[in-house]
């Protein structure tokens, strides 16, 4: 159960982090034209949120790899 939940969370965070990064890049490009997409956060902060969530995804993936290697060695 936790393995499936971990995979779902990992995929969801991966997609959301790239969506946030896309919004940040498009907001920065729109800023060159004098427009604003997101008013609450500057694009640099959105990219920081994206990086933190990607770091969490990497940590979850490394945990799954470690668990898989431990299961393989115990067999």
C-alpha cells in the first residue's frame, strides 16, 4: 500500500513541479512584454518551489531504489 502511494505521490509531484516551472518561465517571458501571469509570486520563487519538489521526488526515488536493492540482496 505504501509503495503504491509513494509512486503516485512521486509522479504527481514530478508533474506538478514541471508545471510550476513552466508557469515560471512563461511568466518571466510575459514579463519582458510587460504582462504578468502570477501576481503573488515572482518567477524565481516559483522555480525555487519547483526545485524543492523535484528534490523531494529524487529522494523518494532513491529510497525506492535502496529498498529494491536490499530486497534483491536478501534473496
